[in-house]
């Protein structure tokens, strides 16, 4: 089963938050900041990963809000 995630992606009207594999956006925004804030809240409540994309579509940043099987070494 593929890991569930949310993506902040550029759209024709600004920025959108989409679930992985979805053809339609969950919500559209005028600014990237608004989309990231909404995507972060959504990912925290769903315990999923959030991928933030650049304007050209490449992944800029990734955050995990789920049960990460490999926590950072400084978190014991």
C-alpha cells in the first residue's frame, strides 16, 4: 500500500493542496504560504507526510507528521 501524503503544488490560480493520487485539489489558495499552512494542519490531523513543491514542480521540502519509523538520531 502506498504511503498517504499531501502535496502543496503550483496551480493555474496560485497554489493548491492535493492528496497523493488525487486528480482534484483539496483546496486552492492565492499564496504559497496559505497553502503550506493549510497543508501542514491537514497532514498533522491525518498523520501523513507533506511535500512542498517549488513553482517548477520539484520538491522543495518534506515534513512527516505520522509515526515515522526512523526518527532522527538526536530524538531518543
